[in-house]
């Protein structure tokens, strides 16, 4: 293969990694079954992450919403690490889903791991909605590094807001 053809192929692969999925496409709903949790965190209820879920948060609970921030590049977009709330698998950090859970008020640790781990400790208050952006940074030891941070509701991208429950 000539040097020019190799450069064109590499450029095409890099440009393809900069695109995101079509936000108007209907994602497959992602549900998580609750399992017995560790002593440090209560068991997590399952949550349906579709636009049709209309139930309000039960009394005494807070809503935790985890969404994927915008990422660019081929490897960060191929990386979809699992987000854990305590020791429970809450779902994958990817563009096509939003992790939306009603949790009892209390303290929680969120983690996400590639070859390094991102950890976020937060305290949920009853009636509160907390938005957490899970990002994949284009740096890392071998794989892109994960990042978790709390953001305001106006920082939720439109493609993720469409997936939120009312």
C-alpha cells in the first residue's frame, strides 16, 4: 500500500471517530435488575430509561441521572465503560443511553474504570435531581481515561435530555 493511500485511510478512520450517533434514532431501552448490594450502599432499584416512563420519584428518594458527555476521536468513542453505583452495575457510559435512577437519600460512590478508575462521591437529598456527566478523556495509560463530574441541568446535551424521564 502506498504512503498516500495509508494516510487517506488513517484520516478517514480519525474522521469517522469524530462523529456521534444520530440523536433522533431510537435507542434500545436499558434496564438494570437490582441485586443485593454491599453493606455500604443500599440495593439499587431497576429503572427503565425510556421517554415513556412517567412515574414521579417516590417520596424520600432523589433522582440520579448519568449521561455521556461529548467525546471526539476514534478510541474514546469506542470505549464504553460500566458505571457502578457502589458495587452495583448501573449501565454503560455511552451516547445512546442515560442512566436514570431514583435512589434513597444518602451517600453514594460512583466509579467507572478503563485502565484507570474515576471515582465520584456524592450525597443525595430527598427530592433532589443530580446530573453526572461521564466522559472519556483522550488520554490514559493504555486506554482513554474515564471522568465523572456533577453538572447543572443546563449542561445536559439535547440528545441525552430526550432520553430523560419527565
